[in-house]
């Protein structure tokens, strides 16, 4: 056989062997990738779930759960439920892989200040400055405490919480009177009568009213029928 033909035959044989080897490795790689993918599962979303529910969901996919000892502050997730996970939801993971989770410690509560003895306005400002919410304000009336003073609170000072309720004294309800209608009466006599009852009365002006005797009340403030309290100012205008 001529030398050239023999070389050509050997070359074709080597090409064939190389093609077979390449095909083998390519098939082996594809088969291995397929096998690996067959062993992968999608990690479920565990946020907000309890430990028992998360364990059950992972077990169905051949995965295991590990709880990190450090909890995470998260106001959106209830305390004791899962706040974070690794790997994240939707990622691919091989079976038997451990999924690490962090439980929620709930919202970070602030230290409740002492409010008893402060006025309601001051207490409200203090709560706002400390980032706390006012849950409720209960009221009562008593002469034993200053008016508008906080006399009790819940929870107690120095505890940690997010909301505070207060009990406020509105003070002893003062006595009120119905303002009489003084129009047409003698201004000086009416003023003296009201002053003896603790009211502050002033004749603030005189107006000409034809046909009306001088010194007669022609205008008053407050008007007749309004509620007035002791020491409240009353003004009268009389005719001249």
C-alpha cells in the first residue's frame, strides 16, 4: 500500500477516535449536569412562618432547618417567627442542604419614662420624643391631685414597650351659674350684686338711648342665659 494512503488512513482513524472521545466527555458532562439538577430543589419562602411550619416545608423538599441563635429586630414579623433566611426564597439548593434562618425579636420597644406627676401636655410631648404611642387616656375628677396631672400609667416606668396608657385628673368640676338678663336694670346695683357673688364686673361704656333713664343697662357680656363661673369677668354698658 502506498505510504500516502496509509498515512491518510491513520489520520482518519485518529479523527474518528477523537470524535468518539469528545462525544463521550460531552455526554458524561451533560449526564452529570442533569443528575445534579435532578438533585436540586427550589428553596421556599419561610418569612413569617413558625419554626414547625418551616421545618415541615423544608422536609418535603429534602432540606433541613438550622436556627441562628441571634434574633433580628423586625416590627413587620411577629416575635418568634422567621424574619430572614439563607439562601433566599426561590434559590436552587441541593437536597440535604441546610437552610439557615433567623427568628424575629419583634419590634424594638423603648424604655417607658415616668409620667406620673407631669401635666398631660408634658407627658404627651415626652412620649412623642421617645418614639412611644399613646394608647389611651382615662379621665376622672378629684380635688386630691392637680388639674390635668397624670396620676397613673401603664406600663410602669423603666419597662420596655411601644405604647403607654395614662390616667389624668381633670380637677374638681367648679360651680357655674346662669348669667341673668340685666338689660333694663340699674347698672350700678346690678354690678354690686354680682360682685358680692365673686364676679368681676365692670361698666365699660355709656351710650345715649333716648327715653331710657341714665345708668340703665343696655348691653351686657356674657349675654343672659350663658353659663358663667365665679371670678369670671362681666362687662356692662349703660345708658346716659
